[in-house]
């Protein structure tokens, strides 16, 4: 046994992120740090109105301002666009998709761009943008998603004569039996507020034209590959002339999974002017110019027998698209369409989504995308059903859990693996529910101002986007595969090229762990390259918790190919049959001849020197694998929140948060915990803090970090995390994806806890987020 | 994040600052810690033609025992005020409240004079100064004048300071050891301005309540005194009963943090709790 074989594996170990040293010491490279010689600054002049026609626009004053190079209106640039801005997911054949362009002369939301200023400096461009004079004709604006389909509602797009974008249905009601005939039926209506993503790095693009018509676009994006394809298509450029680079990217949460007006403007203007053009979003600009999330009205029904066996679930959703369809806007509800039964075995299943246009910033993927929206209504309604049945809320969940895996569920898909009972049991072990209930009873009896509440959320989700055939079947324009290349270099170091595009996830670390284990080399010998279309030729980027279960799995298949080729080389050089070679941790040994062995590194040198390779074999030790997953992956788990509600002020504070997640096998527990922490925080924030709101004219009231409340560590307890592990049988790593679980699970746990704290006062519902005033009013109304 | 254009001057002394302000055409602004002004500049809400930076006038950073009162220089940072031993001994409500402002970054840059001169009714310290009956010292071309806190705050972001005056000092009374005090605020996030805040002082004379003073944060255009509640408490009412009167004369705003009605309710709850704490109940 060689020394290498003794070495413990990296996979499963809490390896510190190799990315962090540079990022934490301020030596990362973000787009805004880049300033090639001659770079011009771009600022977009935006509509202050939610819906208004440009009667006339005067650019003279702006053009005459100091440092200004050029100013363009929508009309000036119309010939630059070969296509309207892309939507890749026409969810139905008759979906309405009014074309939109990077600049407009009819603003459909506050922040819609009407002119663009290019100047030598950012301050000059900003000053000049204030000089763009627009004579506006304000039009009626439709803001409220819940009123979009009412008679006489204002129309976001009057030409369409309706605000309806599409209706999409999935109905697998096996019995055809009317839901209302069930013994117990609970229907609840929920509004899930508009959320505004706040990546720590705002969006930024820098377009650098080359001398021969080529152009490099540096972008703070999650999707360099998709961006290249769609920028090229929209501008009529050859893909070969466009290189997209995503350097260090400071978070995305879905908000950088899009093709934005500014991306297209920067490229178009860099080509026109022959100089680099840079645009960096201002924080307050982020609130209107970057996509929003959620804004769902959902009516959700659970039907059950008197003994608590759930027989039907039904969701009717009205989802705000915003003013236009961005890259995957209409598909967001569909990402949750198959999980409206949650982790429960519910045979009869029906969902109906109605997408509607509103005069608001477009919505699109925001962490969880479709699945938090489903889980919230399921878990809130599970509590309501338990109360209706007079059953314990935990026991109702346990009774209805899917218990056999793989499981084909009511919506028609198959869950790969899981153990929801184990997660729940582990949660209860950590929670000490009896003590909490005793403390709660004591406080209720004492009439204490601060009441205690415990809330549960048992969930599952589908991620690892996605099997290409299924994406095709649901009309998504592209596939869901991922590509990886591994090059074993002659000196023993390993280059890994991945099509995933990390923006905080730590792929450089996790990918090196996976490859080093498989190739039996030192992690430090593995370099991971990503985020540059000239290096990583093919990929479908990072979103939907796909990177590890698709991109990470592609790595393992590429490593298999490298090992297979090396095996042929080793067999040739040792003059044995390849079947007689045993491979372990970087070394091939000859069965029965323990002294005869050759390392992978030696094979790499032999492949490079090419002095003595098998006949017909190409030199070099390099392989590429493209992996298309056969199924989604299906994490699940059980979360509980403990809150204290000040019944006099309405202030709800989280006291404890316990999360048991099952994300399959774990490559790096530190990174997984980090993802869970961040995800939970976003879910808690949805329940207690964040709420994007417009006034009735469509003016965003929460347009900065002062009024749109993103919590800090000071408002949150330390989380108590643990895991159960049900490896996914559909991939050799057994992994499932962890990017979104916390966000999916947390909001209903917290809301259920808040309601539990005040349920004895007669409160049955509180609009999310549970602001102090809402909680106080709910208590006053229950008293009245 | 890009402010409109402005001129920038560094003051070498208070008199120099006064001279620069006078030459600034009326809309020059003093820059101290910058934690209210700079965000307003970046959002282009504030567009002064000139900034006069007084951040280097170290002679304005001090806390001294002046016999009957404690004098605090206007450029003293909140963190310094929070950690000051003289204040902890003689006027602990000031040092405690300074420790409640914003977050550590704000407290290490923001100054006492800045938060008072900014005149934001949602800030913590103005209401405390009002409850204490503090005196504020302004210096202008004609020399110094002393402005009682009751006359200093004149409106939202408005104070009694003339455009070319510099706030140089706050004088807070030494409290008797028997004086009970409390500062409480309700906010959603630690770094937020108070939705409502209440400063309460209860003065005792031989063990019985001789009087009370209550300062209210974010209950009107300026920090307010809860006179009716003070009088009720001095007249023998319970903290709970007195607190119900705290909203008399208040005109609480409605905004993203809460409606006017909710703020009024919150002020009553907070006032009761603050009075109970000040009374040592």
C-alpha cells in the first residue's frame, strides 16, 4: 500500500475556503476595480413614473455638459437591437410577451431607462443624466398583483387589453373527486411580499472593444455563458467575437441571473464609440433596476380525512411578473409547481398559476425561486389543518410524510431519496419541545408581556437544475447539463475547468476537494478555472442549487475519463492488461504484484512526453465530460423557530432557530453550513423584516437600505444546525445541492412561531412580514 | 453614491470654520463625523455648495467636570461619550444613550455636536438633552451664546443655530445619586433610528418623587417633552397612568416604521416601561 493510499480524503472535510484570503484582505478583483485606459462611464436616465409616455425628450443640455462624450435616447439606439430583450421561458404557447428594449419611450415601471449618458468620469455622467429633459405624460399604473385581473383595473400594457400574461395548470387529481367533498377542507389565502435582492456587490459591467470587432464583456454575473449567447443574439454579434468574463462576483441570489438593459447598452455603446464603457449600479439604483422576487397571492387548500390523512392539495397562484418578462420571469412559479404537496404523500394534486403584468420592476429568480412560495403556503396551512383537526401540528406532519423512497409523488415526479422522519426526529432531539411548551404555558398563565411561540417547517424541494429533457418538456429554451474539463499537467499539477460560475459559493475549494480525492493528488495541486468563456468554453452557469449536483458531478465523470486514459498508458508501459490494474488514490497497482505500480502523475508525464503510448493514442492527459442529470435532486429537512413576541409592542424576536437539513452527501461541511446560515437568514428576513412596497402610483417606497430592512447579526440568534444524510442515488457523489434550502424552509417556520405565540389571544393570521405594527394590530383585532 | 459637486474647505480653528461658513453663501454645511450628512450627499438629498470640515478640531473633543455641570465638546465621538467615566458618574443617561446610537461604526465616527445640530427628531440624543434641560453653546462671529435645549430644536432638521454659527459644547447637569433614569427605544434593527424612544428622569426628594422629565424621540417635528405625563407623575399618578398622557401634544409621524397611531401606542408602552425602570420598580 502506497503512502498516497493512507491519505485521508478531502471530501467530507471542513476545508477552509481558498477564496477567502484574497476576498477578506481586499485583494479580490471585481468589475468596478477594472479600469482599462480610456474607459468611459455610463449612467442611465430613468423614469420617475411607473407608467408614462415620453412626449418629448431633450438631450441638448446633457450633451453640452462637461466631460460628456455621447447621450442617446431610445430612438437613437433602436437600430442597434436585432431582437428584443430575451425571455428564455415561454411557459405556454399563448403567453404574452410584450417586447422591451434597453431604452424605452413608454416607461412601464419606475426606473425604466429612457436615455443613456456616456462621459469621461462617473460623476460627469451622473451630473449630465440630471440634465436629460423629459416631458412626461403620466398614464394609469397597475401596482397591486391582487387587483390585476379585476374589471376596470389599470393596464400595465394597454395594447394587450389585459394584465394576464399566462395561465399554466398541472392537475393530476387521480380520483376526479371534488375537493370540497372531503371530510375536512382548509383553504387559506396568503400574500408573499415583494423581495428586493441586495447582493453585497451591486451589478456592474465593463465592455472592452478590441481592434478587430471582438469585444470582452466583464460582468458581475452568475451566467457568463448564457450572457454571451444572449448578448450576441440580441445585438446580432457573432458569438466568436464576444468573450464574457465574470471575475470575482459578490453575491447574486438570482439577481445576477439575467440579461439586463445595461449589459446590452454597455456592449452596444463600446462598439459605437470604440472605447471601453463601464457601468456600475448605485445601491439605490439596485432597488429599481435589478429584478425583484416573490409578490405572489396564493389560495391554498388542503383536504383530509377526519383522522388526518391528507387527500388533496390545491394551489391557485397569481404571480406578479412586473412590467416585462426578464430571462426566466414566467417560469419562476413553475420551479415550485411540482412540490405543492411538500414532503407529504398527497395523491390528488392541482396547481394553477396566473402570471400578471404590473407596472413594477420585473420579477425573476430570487433565492429559492418558486419553492419558498410553495413551502410557505403548505407549512402555514399544515398548521391551520392541524388546528382544524385538533391534531398536534408535528404529528400531522409525521403522519403524512412520504416514507418510502424513491417516491413518485402526486405531481408526477420522482423523489430520489430522503428520510423526512429522521430529520424530524433529530429536530425534536435538539429542540426540547416539552420544556418550550412548559415555558409557553407558564407565560400564558402569567399573562406575561412577552409570549413564546414555536413554529415548524418540514419541507422538501427540487433543485440541481436540471434534466434537459424535462426542461424541454416545460418549454424552457435551453438545457440543464454542465461541463467540466480536467487537464493533468506534466509536472503533476491539475487544471480543472468548470462551466459553473461561482459568486460566493466556494467552488474553487469544493471542486479541488472532489478532484484531488479522485485523482489522489494534493488539493493544492488542483487549480480551478471558471467564469471566462475563453477558458471555460461551455457551461450553463450557477443558479438553482445546480453547481454541485450537476457541475460537481461532471467533474467526477471527467476525472473518470482521465483515469481511464491513464490506465491504458500504465497498462502499456507496465506491459500488463488494463484489467489487471487496480486504481486507488492516484496509483495503479498490478493485481498480485504489489511492487509493480505507476502513479497517475507518472502517466501524465508519459502522456506529455508521448514517447511510448499505446498505438493510436493521442498525447496529453486531458478529458472533458458533459453531464446531464437524469433527475432533479431533492433535499429536505425539518426546521423549527422559537420566537418571543412582545404583546404590548408587537415586536417579534427570534430566540432560537434549529435546522436539520438533508442535502445528501456533503463535500465541505463548512461551506454547507455557510449556505444554510445565509439561506435561513434570508428566510427569517422574509418573515420578519423585508418587504418591498410601492405606493398606489407605483413609486417604490422602500428604495434604499434604510427603509428596506435587511437584518444584521444583531437581530438574529446563533443557529443550531445539524444534518441527516440520504445520498442521492442519481449521481456518484450522492449530492443534492444546498444553496436554497434555508430560504425555502425558514419563512414559514418563523411565521408559524409568531402565530403560535399569540394564538391564545385569538390571532389566526398575520400578513408577512410580521412587523411590530402588524402583530400589534392583529392582537387588537382579536381582542375586539 | 455620487454626490453633486461641492467645494471643500478644512477649518483650522472654530473661528476659521465660522469665517468659512460666512463666506459659503448661506448653504455651506459643517462636516464632522459625516454619518448623517454623507449619506444625504450621496443620495443627492443634500446639495450644499460647500463643506467646511471641522473633523480636525481636536480642541472640541472633551468631557470635563465643570462644577455644577459636565461639559462635552461638540466633536466628541459617541463612542467616547459612551465610555466616559465622568458622565457615567454624574450623568449616566448621556453615556448610556450614546452607546445606543447606530452601530459601532457610527459611534466611532459620529459626534455629539453632529447629532444635535442635525436636528433629526428621530435621533436619540436630542430627546435626552431636552429631558435633562441641557444647555448648548454656540459660537458665531459675535462670540458665544448659550441656548437652552428647549429652544434649540425648532423643526425637522432645523435648529436655532444661525447659518454661520458652530455648536461647540453641550452642558448637562450633574444628577443627584437619587435621580432615577432610563432611556428606551423601539426599533426593528439595532442600527435603525428609533421608531419611538423615551428618555425618563425621576427626581427624588427625601425618597418621594419630586418631579420627572420625559423626552420623546420621533413623536413630532422636534424632540418633545412629555409634560402632561411628568406633571401626573409628580402629582402622585402611577407610572402606568402617567404614561398614558405622554402623547398629549405629540404629532407622531407615519412612515415605513409605523403609523402615527401605532407610534402613539408605542410611546405609551415605552414611557411606562421607562418610568418604571427610572423608579426602580
